[in-house]
C-alpha cells in the first residue's frame, strides 16, 4: 500500500466525484522544504518562521532572515507560500529571551509579543518583503489575533514596511507585489469577529491545534489532560463548521493548517464540512492525498453531518474510524 500511496503523490488531490482539494505543506525546518520530498503539494500553507529563530543563538539579523525566506519563496516559486510572522511564547520560548509567566499559553505569545516589540515585527516583515522582490508567491499570516485592534495595528506596520521596501525594490527596477494578508483563526474570540475582519484580510487559516486548546480550556501539551484535548469534541466541530460557512458566505478564502488537516479522520470531516484547502506536515501529505482521491465528497458530507449531530467525541471517532476501515 505504501508504494501505491507514494505513486499517487504527484497527482492532484481530486476526489472520486471530481472536487479538487488543495493540499499544502506545513514547513519550518529547511529539510521540510525540499522540493524532491514535497513534489506533491500545491504550495506552503504555513511556514512557521519561529522554527529558524528557535535554532539560533540570538535574534537573526534582517539579512539572515531575508536569505531564509528567499530560499523557500524560490523553491516554491510557482506556488503560494504563506509566511507566518513570529509565533513565539507558549510552547515555543526562544532560548535567548526569557519570558517567565504563570500561564504562557494565555500570555505573551504570537502577535501580542511582536506588537509589543514593533522593531522585531517590522524587521521580520521587511525581511519577508525583501525576500519577495522578484517573486509573486508570498502571503503573510498573523498568529494569535484575538481582536480587531491587533489586526489593525499589524496592518499599519505591514504597510509601513511595504512602503520602505517598495522604494528599495523600485531602485532595483522591480515593482514590489503587495502580499495577501491573512490571520490565523485560533483564538475563539475571533469567531465572533468574522463579520468585521472579512473586509480587512485576504484569507484566513484555521489553527485547529490552538482553537481546540482554547475552546476546551485544555493545555495541548499536558499529558494529564490529554484525554480532554480532542479536536473531535462537538464544540470544536461546530466552530469549524461555522468558520467554513461564514467564509463561504463572505467569499473569504479559508484553509486549515492545524494537525487535524493531516489526520485521515480530520481531513475527511473537514472536506465533508466544506473546506477545500488543507495544510499539513510533510509526513501526512501522501496518505491524505491518497484518501481524498479514493472517497467521494458526498460520502464525506454524510460523515460530517453525522459528526455534527453527535453529542460526544467518542461517537464521532467510532463512526469515522469504522468508515475509514470500511474503505480499507
Ligand atoms: C495551530 O495552532 O493549529 C497552528 C497551526 O499553529 P501552531 O501549531 O504553530 O501553534
Ligand atoms: Mg497556533
């Protein structure tokens, strides 16, 4: 089977009834970005820029960042690359920056940290924009947005960086392309802000890892409560359904980049709910594409309908597992 799955990798993820699903890569390590390994993806749906930051001894310079970002933009030059601004704090503390807090996951992380350090944010966005000179495939994604004020402040800073880099580009004879800008949907408050953010962003990306953690108030890395952390919890599924329906209503492009998208059960449910873009770790790409290519969307829709009526995650899991097993 592994051979069949691998053999299918280069083919697009088109379901039995002809729906095209976009399968993107979650990347961070430079090894993740090898084109040979990832020939089957439609682009990079999430580039976690904190990964190279975590592997250094000090803050990388603007020049170093520009080189790193340029390398991934160039590797995937004909495909979209979604670059997320620094998402440190929480489970990802920087070794050269001590942050001591009682509740790191509820504390100074993601956009909260970078907006309090606009010089770090501006340097990073400038590096991204500089890296994108001559390419037309870069999108920018903002992590941990919990309200519109954070979004507006981020957009203001990005505009400032754009103006600076556009004039450098012009000196080199290039017109700098404006990146598409999106936010992560991972803090539950933002579910209620979709009507006001829809005109401010070009796309959204659902971070099901943090969305599950914050909706259920359960630490995603704490073994003691691992049983409570469940993305198949009816509340999480209803949140995911609400997001895809609302985005469709607003014609706002949406994808899912949390672990759920790279899990066979999760991918089937997400496509069944209406998602058409999934971003996942490299090890899951071949398997998920294979599954999507062999099951009709109508069956996934039935499965999602069942899941959305279930009252407990265990029922969803039992039913979906039975369904997957039934398909071999
Ligand atoms: C998420 O929260 O689902 C996500 C994709 O981001 P990260 O796992 O990097 O927090
Ligand atoms: Mg997250």
